[in-house]
C-alpha cells in the first residue's frame, strides 16, 4: 500500500516545513484555514488520505477517495490580493512539473487550474485567500490540491468515470510514490509561488494550456456562452471572442470553461 508519511516527506525536503498527515478529514483546506486562524506559520502542510467533504471551486464537491493525494499548503506571502490570483495557475504548473519529474507523465492544463491526463481531469486546485485587515494584502493563502494518484478500487463513480482519471492503475500501487509526489509538489509550490511574476512560469503555463485557439463553452454565474479562446494575458486572465465577435476577458475564480470535446 502507498501512504503519505510525514517523516519521509520531510526527509525528502530536507526540513523547512511542518507536514501533518491524517488518515481522513472533512477537507484539508477547511482544517488548514482553522490552523491559520490560530496562528499556524507559512510552511504548514496538511495531507489526508481521503476527505469526507472535499471542496472544489464554485461550491462544488471534490471526490476524495483513498488512492488520491489531498494536500493543502499554507502560504503567508507579501502580495496584493490581485497578485494572489496568479498563485492558482502557478500552483497548477508546479503540480504538472512535479508529476513529470516523478513519474515522467505529461499533464496539460485547462484554464485556470484543472490538470488533465489523457483527456480526463486528474487534479483540481482550490485556492482560498484571507485578505489582511487593511485590505491591501493577504493574511494568508491556502492552496488545496487534489491529485488522483491511483484509481480508486471501485472507480470514481458513475458520474465521474467519464471525465476523471488517475495517474496510475490501482494494481500498480507501490510504497513511496505518494511521498515523492507530495515532497516534489510541496517544494515546487512554495518555490514557484515565491516569484509569481516570473515570465518563465507564465511561458511554461501557457505551453501546457490546451484551450488556446479552441471553441469553448463558458459558464459565468447564471449565463453560458460559446466563444473562441484568443489568448492568455500576462496576468493569467483569458481573452475570448464571443459569437458576436466581442472580446471578453475572463477572470479566474468566476468562470468555468468546457471544451466541446477533448479529442
Ligand atoms: C476543483 O477541481 O474544483 C478544485 C478541487 C480542489 C480539491 C482539493 S483536495 C485538497 C483540498 N481540500 C479540499 O477540500 N479541496 C482541495
């Protein structure tokens, strides 16, 4: 069996982080938020083998069965609330680069923070920030990552089997893979998000983005519209052209997009 072990992850990282591993929790983001409110420092990480109430973007739930890596990191960066928006795409890049470094598998990114493998979603990221009391910065940021490492024994469930996948089949479960992935992800998330303005990360993120130039459907609040993706702006917002030829800028966090097909 492959389990996250805090000591082993800490050893791979050569210290510098406070890593807690629990068998199960409602949501690692929710728990870490409580710890942050009681003064937990930058570098605190919570990992669970499963979650009973895993949360996704826009109030959705996130399937969190055993076999996945459910990990939340606490950051206390000195940045403006608007700069905090670039942390989510940068974290997506950090996860994709980590998976490639550990398993040699290439993931692509669906703006803004979903990671895809073989045309199906393999990882979701939920970033939650608490603004500072003067409103000029952020008190803390929690980046929650749900990565489907092994296929759950009974599958993801009828609704998700068509759209979700895992990096590895259940039968290949081998001790140590989850620790290596966790350590690599923690290391890269902290190091990448320390320089969120980096041109290097912007270019690397753009390279993995598979919606550029594609026809997509955009879900924004109660409205839905079709558009063509024109490009990724430097602040990680997305420019799209709607069916009337108007250009719109999509801000992360407000919208979800779907490609007509992922062939
Ligand atoms: C999404 O796909 O909409 C985002 C999913 C984020 C899931 C992760 S799992 C670890 C952390 N804890 C949560 O409750 N959510 C995030």
